[in-house]
C-alpha cells in the first residue's frame, strides 16, 4: 500500500465500554469524520453490533478496527471479547476488513510523542484534533470511574496508531522515489 493510499483509508475504530462503546471515524490519519459514544441496554452486545452496523452502513469504512483483546496485558472481559468476535462477523457481512491493534502498540506509538498515560494520549489527540477538545474528560481522581468519553479517545488512538504503522510499513515495502521522499517527510 502506498503512503498516499493510507491517507485515503476510511477507518471506523470502536472501543467497547460497560455501557456501550466509543467510536472514531477517520479518513487517513489527518481527517476526523465523526466520533461519539453510543449506549446499549439489555443485550449490550446485540445492541452494540446493531449500532456499529448502522455506522458501517452510513460511513462505509474500509476497515473496522478494535483493540486486540488476545494481546498480552489486555484486560477485556468475556462479554467484550464476544462482542469483538461478533464485530468481526459484522465486518465480514459488510465486506469490510477487520483489524485489531494492541494497547501495547498504542502506548509505544504515543510514547514517541511523550504521551505515556491514557490521559496524556487523550490530550495529545485533542491537540491534533481540536474538535475533540470539548469531549476531553476532566482529570480523573483515583477513586473515580473512568469517564465514558475516554472511549472516544481510545478509539481514536487505535485508529491513529493503525494508520501510522500501516503508512510506515507501506513505506518500507514501497519506498517512494527520492524526490517524493522529501515531500512525504514534510507531512
């Protein structure tokens, strides 16, 4: 995949929560299309799959992206692991590619920018996409539950990590010509 091709990929990233899920939709790593939190009641997995299906139908992403719950260090509960399996089936039904990104890769990617905690990663993302700044939760005290809006930033972190790593892998497999390399490096 060429670097320009990565900038045209539409990604729907989903981060499940105890009450539903957060999502972010990107077209390339520089264009945020939509974001938000969806709530699910009763059968949370079925409701979440239906709502993600609506987003897939509306935005027609090239890739549906979730956290790699099988990666070392992932602390996702059984219900969320089952939801991710159902999202994989949903993606297949819609002829959409399905990919996973581990939290380890996300943390490693953002650590290069000096963001090491979830809060720092969220602040970094809000800095790149000012439209997300009003959704940035207040600083959490140790006794507080995580704000559900943090799922928007987790989803965005999955998407940005995936897109940037894909771009780098594409460059390694298809290095641009020297004149194009300079233009690419300035981006």
